[in-house]
């Protein structure tokens, strides 16, 4: 069951939503189904180490962990 990041066209809320099968996701803030899937961060596991990759596009602030607490810098 994939977890996607969506931006709601109705209330502009940015949410991560678990999508099961063919169900149409709804905004948890307002209940709208007018959602736009956003590019989300990808974690790559290799050699037992976790690497964070910044989101492609969007306005994520240019830093992979947004708060500086991941230790990647």
C-alpha cells in the first residue's frame, strides 16, 4: 500500500495519504477528492546505510529533511 503526498486543490492542504488499491483518496482536512499527486522524497537503501534524496521539483526548501535534523549536512 503506497504512501503518496497530495496537494488539495480545494483547501491547499499538503498531506501524505495511504492509498489502498483503486480507492480515490480524500483530503483529510476538507474531504475533497480534488487532489494533485506531488513528487515526494525517496529513501535509497544501499550497503546498510540510508541516504536521503531531496524531492524533485516543488518548493521543498531545497533540503532533504526540511529541519536540518537528519545529519546529512
